C-alpha cells in the first residue's frame, strides 16, 4: 500500500509540474514573450529601440517569474525597486497579473509620449 501512495503522489506532482509549465508557456505567449527575433544588423537597426525592446522583455520575464511581485522582480534584475517601477511606467508595462483574464495589456506604442521619453538623449537631439 505504501508503494501505491508513493506512485499516486509522484503522478500528482508530475501532473502539477506539467500544468505549471503549460500555464507559464501560455502566459509568456499572451504577454508577448514568445520566441525572440534577432535583429538583422546588415539592414541597419536602431540601437536604442533594440535596447528598449530588450529591457521591456527582461522586465516582463522577471514579473512573470515572480508572479507580478515588483520587489522580487527588481531583486532578480539587480535593480532598485524604484528604478524598476520607473521603467515600467516609462514603457507602459503592467504586471501580467494586473488585469483580469482577457483584458489587453498596455503597449508602449499606444503611448507615444512614453516611447519618446524612453529615447536616449542623443536620439532626441537627432530628431531636432
């Protein structure tokens, strides 16, 4: 009977891990963290746009990993919590757990003033 309980416990644990893996995969996909595309530098890229995209992706991954806990995400990223919060505001990032299921997350493209504020100073000078 002891082996039966052990086997049952192992099966429950395995099912739990599979469900957790599937749930995180779905959240990553819904939160825009699916396969990353490598920029083709031969065609020219905007360095600051790529850095911005990289930062957004790192922040989203950290928030997803910490179930939306900003302090824990900041710790993972080796940032001050206030720095993380400022970057989240700048890029229009919300916690993946902030809204209800099916509610769209804000996108930086919907906030051009935030996108512009995220530009590096030298990039803003070139626009003038």
